[in-house]
C-alpha cells in the first residue's frame, strides 16, 4: 500500500479529492484542524516549519501538495510563506526523506496571461509555452514549478506539476466554462500522476471542456489522464458573467 501525504487537507479541493484516494495509506495535514479524514493520520502545523514538515513526510512514498493561499488578489507578502517558503521546505524535506514522488498543485494562473491578452480563435494554450502568469498568485505557482524542476533534476523526488483549473462541483458562470476541472476528473488526474513514470512535467488539470482553452494532450499521452466531464453540460444553466480566467486581472485592467 502506498503511503501518501496530502497537504492542505482541510481545504475544499482536498475534500473533493479524498474519495479518489481509496486504497492508499493517507496522512493528511493542514494549518487548520483536519476534519472528516477518519481513515487518515492527521496533523496540524505550518509547512514552512522544517520540524513539522520533516515529521509529516517521514515514511511517505509520495506527497500530494495542495496547501497554498489561492487568492489571485492577495499581495506577494501574503503569498510568501504559504506559496513559496512552504514549497521549498516541503520539497527539501521530501528529498531528504527519500520520498519518491511529489504531485504539486500548480494552477492555470501560471499561464493565464495568454488568456488575459487574448488568443486567436481555436488556439489552445500549450503547456510547453513559456510561463506567463496573469496575477501574483500565478507568479507564486511559477516559482513552485521552477523549484520543483531543480529538485527533480538534482536527483530528488519525481515532480508532477498539475496546473489545476477551477475545481468546483459544477461551473458557476460563463467564465468558469473555460477551465473547469470536475471533482471526478481531479481524482482521475491525481491518481494518474501518482503512478506515472515521469521524472518532471507540467500538465493542465482541466476537464474535457468543449469551450476549453488549455491543451491537456501531454497529460493524456504521458500520464494516461482521460477526463470524462465537460462544462458544456452546464452551459445553459450558468450565470452569464464573463470574468475570464482571472477576475483579478480583468478587473484591474478595466480600472486602468
């Protein structure tokens, strides 16, 4: 049985992922009390604390790192500890502990600048393009991907960087249709990443959305990820609000 550490376990995304971790020996940690993970070893602490993090990764085969400040409108100072310092501490600790693989939750915001500035009709954002964050949050995820690359290249754990879209039970408005990731597809993607024989890679974590703008072909080819959901099933029901991928970027640009 594979032992997996899940960080950010008290968050909404982790809660949606949890049913997909059946059969694994799970340890779940967060800065808040972890509730509802009755079959897991739970813990509370700050991943930027080397002592707490070393204990959290001890004996683990893999890590699914979901912990972060996810607010696109936050300042860099608000991102620094949870999105930068904690990533460095966690990846270094995983390396030292002999963890084999880290599945790192990045974000489509790492490439959101392409959407904000407009794409030619029919063009999908290629995960191999140069990173182009749309906001400070996206920039923090770009750092995480880059540090993950140095760890993987240096002989540390294999690193799967999943650029997750909007993980919600169903799309909420027309803007969400572009980068929706259904909870069921989230589970498929993470399980695929946990078993893939890849040293390092960046993959868009989105469902098979008819209006999608992110190319997940490499996730299919390299991880075996085959999403089953399509946001178009909800298109007639959502609120006609086009905030784009990053509402912070859209609203800030409109105010200039």
